[in-house]
């Protein structure tokens, strides 16, 4: 019994395209330098979103208080409560950011130092 097979060879450009598509579906492996960069990014960004959200809400509330106080709206009495609430939102934003940043830094420091030591030895 005779078996016949069909083979087709791609051109170089098609082979690169096939390889690029194949890479999309392979599991990603992170080298040590990429892992170190990712850990550093995690430390730098820890608490940023929460602190920014808190600060923006506080600034908006403070802005509403200013509108009440300047007579844009007819209820000037509400200026003080809105202003106080706005300041209460804005004031802890930076301390909360520093706390979350330091907490993440403390948690990831051993791994970052170990990876940096391995990379510096090479």
C-alpha cells in the first residue's frame, strides 16, 4: 500500500506571519527583567487609583461648596457643609496613598531585591 503525502512550504513572509499568530496563543513566559519591571510598576502604582478617586471626589464637593458660597446657586447655607465634606475627602488622600504604597513596597521588597541580585550577578 502506497501512502502519499502533501507538503506545502510557506514563503518567508508567510512563515513570519504564522509565527506571529502562533506567539499570540502560546503561554507568556516572563523573563527576570520583565518580572522586575512589573514588580516595580506595582509598587509605584499602589494606592494611586484609590487616592486619586478620593481626591477628585473631594475637589468636586469643594467646588460645589464654592458655587454655593459665591451665590451661583440660591442656597448659600450649604456652602459650609459641602466644603467640610470636600476637605474631609481631600485631606486623607495623600496619607492613604503613602500607606498603601509603603505596604506594597514592604511586601514586594524581598522579591525585588532577590531578582535584582540575580540580574546584577550576570
